[in-house]
C-alpha cells in the first residue's frame, strides 16, 4: 500500500520521488500527537463538565450498597430489641408480679453492669454511632435480663421448696379412712373426763394403715410418749410443724429428710387412745391451726361439706 | 508543500496525479480520534489517580467506616441473638415451671420464616385467603341474621332490669389486662401438692396494692380477716341480689364494712397474698344461687369480641393455680 509518491520538478522536468526528511517526519508526528492530545484534553474537559469524578461515582455506588446493608443491620437490631422487649415485659409484668418482686425500670435495664468503655465514642458517623449505641444498649439489656431471669429462677426455686414443704394433703388415704373427726378446739376428753382443747384432727383408720408425711420437711422428733404414743414431729420450715400420734410404729428417725406422701409410720392405738386412729396436728409458729385448712382443697365443695357434717356429728373424740 | 503529488502506475506506465482519497482522509480522522481517545483515557486515568475530590475523599472514608464497623456490629448482633435465644429458652422454662404448662404465646416470633412460608406457596396461600374470606362473609351474614332475630325477639323490660343490674359485668381489678388472668375456672393444679383439684374461681395476678373493684352494685355480705396461711385469707363477699354473690379472696387490705352498700366499680380492697396463696393475686368467684360459675363469662364490659376469645382460651388452660 505504501506506494512511493512523486512530485513533478518543473526545473528538471522530471518526476522525483518525495523524500521525507527525518525532521519533516518528526514534525508531522509531533503535529499528529499534538492534535490528538488537544482532542483528548477537549474530550476530558467535556467529560468533566458532564459527568462526576469516576472514583466519586464508584464510591457513591459502594456507599449505596453499604447503606442498604446497614438498613438491614439496623432492622435486625430493632427486631432483636423488640423481641427482648417482649421478654422484659413478660419478666416485669408476669413473673415479677407472681414471684412478688419489684419490676426493673427501663433506665436500670439500659444502664447495664457498668464499667465498660463505650465503643460508640469518637465515631463521627451518626449512623454508625447510633448503631453502636443501640447495640450497646441491647447488650446491657440482655445482660440485665439474663441476671433478672436467673434471679427469678432462684426465687422460684426458693419458693417451690417452701410450697413443697407446705402440709397440703390428707395424712391418711381416703380408702383407709373410716371416719374423720373434724372437731377442733375445746371438747370433753373421753378418758380424762374434763374439757380441754383438742388441738388436732382424728383420722379413724384400720390398724396398720400407712400414714403419709403431708409436706416435705425433716423429722424433728420420732419417739414414744405417754400421751401421744408413738409419735413423729416434722418441721416444714417457715414456722410450720406437723405432728402425728398414736402410731403402731414409726419408720423414720429424727433428722431424716422426708418427702410429701412418704410413709412415716402406721395407724395404731398407742398412748392415750381408745381405738386405732391417727391424731394429726398442724402448728404455725407454735400455734395450733385447724389441719382441715391444709388439705380441704383436694376435695370438691360437696365432699368438703360432707366432711364437716361427719365431723360435727361426733361428740366424743377418740383421743 | 502545496505541490501536487503523483503516483507511478505500473499498469499504465505513467505518473498519475494522486487523487483526493476519502478513505485516506477518513483514516486520518480515525487516527486522530483513536489517538485522541487514547490520550483522553490516559488523562482520565491520571486525573482519577492524582486528583481526589473532597466528596470522593469523604465518601471513601465513610465507606471504609461503614464496612469496617459493619463487620464488628454484625458480630455483636450475632452474639446478641445467641444470648436472646438463650434467654428465650430460660423464659420458656420459667413459664413452664410457674404455670406447669407450656407457654401458648411465644414471645417474639421470627418474621422471615413466616414470610418465607407465605411466599413459598403463593397459590395455595391465596386460595386459603379467599376461602377464609368466603367463610368470613358467611359468618357475618349468619351473625347478622342472628342479631336481627335477637333484636326482634329480645326485649329488655322493666322486670329484667334487676337481673341485669345484679349481674357482675366488669373485670374485678383496676387496669385489667388480658395477660393478668393467669388461671381459670375448672380442674387446675394445686401449687402446693401439684395434685389436680377443682378451682372455683379465676386467679388474676397483679402487683400488691392494686385496687380490687366491686363488679356489680350490691351490699357487702362478709368481710373476713384471717392470718391463717391457708384458705381465702382476707376476703370479701358481696351480695348483688337476684342470687348473685361475688367473692374476692387473698386481699391485703379490706376497705369496706359488712352491710355497706356498693356501687359498681367501687374499690373494696387491695391485692395481696394472704391465706393459701403463692403470689400476689386476686381469687375471684361468681356464685349464682349457690353454684359457682366461670367468672370469665362475666368480664363483659370494655372488652372486644377478640379480646374475649383470648381471655377464654387463656382461662381454659389446665395450668397451675395460684390457689
């Protein structure tokens, strides 16, 4: 393609090949590059006038993406926070009410355990700072709630123990029970023949019928006495004691831990007694309470009425 | 330079005048453009490399901060979520221990799962929605005709007024909320011996000192104070007439006298935990002609149909009472 070019020399009347001197070639090259460069600069100026800085565009794009991710993060934070709020509400309004504890207030919950350096300090970006603040608040609340739940758990365990120790069942099963003498208070003693207080209830049952501990506790006394015969005293804590008398024999020893429903002995006729029966007493801080209050709820109302009726009919107790 | 140029044509064996060539000129322009573009690209690259606009600088810094802290915060969040899951388990176990029953409304559901389920079978979902819609319309119609029948046939006359007035109709405590009803009427678990027994009232848990209200006008039948750690503790019975008697047990304070006349909603005492009770609560009974009725059926005023449904389902749970 690169054909030789000629010019017509009028003086010599000849076609002479055009010889481009290196100087000329260089000049042309410079001209070409110069014009291209000017074109390039013009294009750049035009570009700059129309479009933002390239890296700026890039960063804006990245920024948009990041902000979308942060939105998700913030939503997740909100959701976790809302779920925690539900737990806290349950804690304050249900558990703490039932376990008789004061609810925690919000400032207490957000304050946290304290002594931690704040991660949000010195951060310029409000979005980041707020997220840190929220995350920190969340962390504090979580810690407080964990402590609170632990406290509730401990309190419940403590109370469960007390509830389990409360005398709450009949000491003799209904299937063995022949008669229940519900007369509590002053009455004529069948053997002594004068009025003296009857501090418990008498459960008439066949000799050898099992006697159950009515609540968890520890055996305070298990021995023979002139009046109560073979007897067992059980301490239930919180000032409560139950006493069981006239047993054929007891099968627990002083200091032994007993569970509700555990057989502690058998119905008998020992001590000042005129027939096989269990004499059962409930004491609170040394005061005799009517034991009927400590098992009545096992029976429905009609049954309970019947019980009272049977009891009130018996004029003479077996004690 | 302006000299005419010639080419030697080997075919014609003559020097021919160089023609004005479009291709040549086009090639020249393309050459300028290509090189111009190369320069443009190079300059743009350099400009990008050397010059940093304030906005770019700011964005760059922000992006760096955002991506760095996102990692840290995500880790924090994951940790928090683990703790939360742990707390939820503890909460659930506490609930089960307290009420001897499984929790019905788990606190805080995870929404994405639900959304996923909804989206997973859109057609079926739409179908069930439309079915539910139809069923709903049917129910509305039947309710309307029922209402119509009722309004045509039911007339409240003067002779019905004493019965209506005597019927207990409000929640028996101040600021009642549905979740405060913790144990209902029927066979429940006794908190002391964990056996089942007939619970003749409802238990409403509330902080000590909350006012207990008379649920209908009436006259105080019994006020009883008792230190005994079993039974009703301090309690009040109100005779509303027409065979209605209400009983309010385990009170801390009694603020009325026997024989006193009461208005509906009048404070009569405060919540306590006296008698055989394991927590501060009100044990509330409604008795009609000597028979204990489910008191939940008498929480009528200020409660919507939906709330009533919630209350009813809550009271039907065979859980532990507070006695």
